[in-house]
C-alpha cells in the first residue's frame, strides 16, 4: 500500500521506490525490518509492524512479487 501498486513509492513522504530491487534484496530487507526493535520513526516502525505477523513463507511470496516490479 505505502509503496504503491507499481512499487514507485512516494519520495516526498520518505517512502522509497522498491521497483527493480530484486527478490533476494527484498527478502533480506523484509527480514531485517521484521527483526528490528521499535525506533520511534514512522517509516521503519510501520514496516516492522506490518511484517511482524508474517511468516518466512509470506516474506518469500512478497519478495517474489516485488522482484517482478520494474
């Protein structure tokens, strides 16, 4: 939702583009965000909160989808 259907993000809001990131890089980033402690900054905390309930299989599926974005 935050990064948009095309993965282009919203740079003006501090939400980076994820299009072209690739499956492996996306999976590593998602696992990192999921494992991080709260930091009190909206963007990383929103990612952490969204990813916390997701399984490794969920993260792999999201990464596979993001890997298709150009």
